[in-house]
């Protein structure tokens, strides 16, 4: 296990989840209706993927000391 990769993965996931649900309400004129878009999803989705990959890497990688002993 790589504790640094796990820590970075948790931090990146926390940032991504915290920024994701910021809605932006836009009112269209013709016909009159309110539309809610999530522009931060373009930022949050890649961060969620990066965080999950860092977590998976941190869990599956062996430490350098374990590789040298074996």
C-alpha cells in the first residue's frame, strides 16, 4: 500500500465532491422556464476519476521495501 497515493486520492475526491453540486440557474425567455445546469461537473468528473485511480493505485501497489525483500 502506498499511503501517499491513498491520501492524495482521498483529498482529490473530497475536493471533487465538494465542488460538484454547485448549480447555476438560467432563465430562458422563450418559452419562459428555469434551467439548472452544473458547470462544475466538467471540473468535478475528471477529478473524481483521478481520485479513484489514485486510491486504486495506492491500494494495489507494493512498497519498495517489500519488492526489494522478495
